C-alpha cells in the first residue's frame, strides 16, 4: 500500500476516535472541531489539519479541499455527533425529552450531510446508548432513512450495522456503553467483533459463545505505574468533600444508607449513582463524565479527583498525548471522548472487512495486566459535621414515582 488509509474526522473533540484509528494505521486528513480547548489539544499533539469551526458553518467542499481529497476518495468518515437529547442524563432530567425535535440533534443531520457529499468508502458514527433506546429510537431511525435516501440519490449501496458496545468488553479499563453505526459504500456488511474481555459469560456486549474471555482491564492496570499526585487542584471541594474519605474503594454514597455498612446518612437510591463514587483498583473505572458536579465521581481511591494524565489513561489515549488546559477542560475533553483502544479495535476490523486490507486485528492500546494488586485503601471516620444526618431516611420509591416525576406528570 503506497499511502496509509485516511479518515475525515467530524466532531473530533480531543481525538479519541482518531487516536484509535491512528493506532490501526490510518491517517487523519482533516479534523473538524469547534471547542477551543479541544482544538488546542489537537494542535499541540498531532499535525492533523483542523477546521476550528461549527460543522454547520463548514461546507462539504471546504472539508474535501482542506483534506486534499476528491469525492469518494476518503477511506472512512468518523465522528461522534454530540447529542445531549439522546443521553440518559438528559432523558431522566427532562422526562420525555424533545429528542429529535431538540435543535441540538441537528448534529446528526450535519454528519449525514457530509456523508452524502463526500461519499467515503466506509463510515463510523458513535453516539450515546439513548440514540437506540427501545421505542425511543427516532435519532437512529432518522439516520437509517437518510442513508436510504443517499443510496437512492447518489447511486451507492451503503450498508448499515448498528451495535451497542461496552468498552470494558474490549480491554478498556472503563465501563462505558456507546452505540456504533458502521457502514460500507459497496454494501459489504460489517460484522462487529466479539468481546474479548469479561468477568463472566453474562458480561455485557457482543459475546461469542464458547470463547474464553480475558479478565477485564482494571483501573490499577491503567494507573498503577503513575506516582500519586498531591496537586492541590485535585482536592475535592464542596459540601461533601470531607465525607469522601469514609467511602470504601469501589463504593458510593450507598455505603452510608441503611442497606450499606456505613452510617445511615442518606436514603437508598436518593442520589445519582455517581455521587461520592470511588474507583476500585481491581475493577474497571465507571464512565468518566464530561462536566461532573463537585461530588460526582468517579474519584481516585486516594479520595481526590483524577488528574488529566489519569483521565487520559482511563480513556486509553497514547502516553505521548497530552490534554491541554486546566483540569475542568481536561475533564470535559476526556469525558466526551471515545476510548481510543475501542476505536482501534473497530478500525482494525474496518480495514480487514470493509477495505480489504491484510491487517492484524490485535489492538495495541490496551493496558497490560499489572501485578501485584495492592490492598484497598483504608477508610477514615465520618467527619463530625455529618453526624447530625444520622437517622432514618426513606428509600426512593422507584422509577417514575419520585418527586420530580410526580411534578412533571401533575
């Protein structure tokens, strides 16, 4: 092959997808990203051309010209359109949300517009699981209808494969579910690779019956060689900061309920799952969030916030890649990214299945097992200022029966 296969990248963010495709032998011919912090990160780390603008203000002609490609020459169009209307958090905070009618969902239309105009050999679209919620799949249905129209109008035969994947099932040290839509211009069907990691046959993801799964990659595998970080910026702040030390590794506020082993300070399931959530060394991290509140985890097992380097490790970015900006910016960039090791797995299979390349499908970005595994960190006592909260607290009554739901349905 005289030239490496290329990608056009939309909604690039900090480059999680691109870094995975890079590890699989691809070259980013163009990245389109409007967030200034993410643009600085891309420019500080890679020589990729970047259009720093809102995709709605960028023409497909500009995309092809900047990438120095003609229509049909791009190997893969990749991107994860930011679609808050389809996120689980957005759904639960707003009840039966606007979803496709929400103007923020227009990012899906922009992606499909570039697909129609550039006609790459293959495409990959990543999004939150809510895009394909049962009976709530307006976004996915719209994508499928649009691709049918592209096929009819442009005389192509794009196939479409859809799958929800958990990154931890493919060696990423993080439990992170996302939907992937992958297609090929020639009509070749993409077969999603089976899971390679899992604690048991019941672990989530695409499992191949009879295949032996490797143990899931843990937070210790990802972070264990890093020195502890005492940067004051990593200290937890806010009302609950002095309570975190009393939470054991791998647990959250539920430890301090009448069903936990701590003091009864809260009602069962009265808070978000990620409230006072702490990493465990022997398990993958929980999903990293882009804009967590001051008491929203996951936090480090040392009872502090995660550093930019640790966030990048949990997202399986290469070690030569640095998130630029203060911690809040690094958190946003990491929380919005696709884990690079998962992107690499898919990119290698896209090369083999859809582009016809002879390629090793074994990924390179998965952290190796790290031993020995240290004992869990010791917990501290509950700070005296929280002792007045000890008492009986009612449990959450169940889905659709909480105070917020009752108000919305009134």
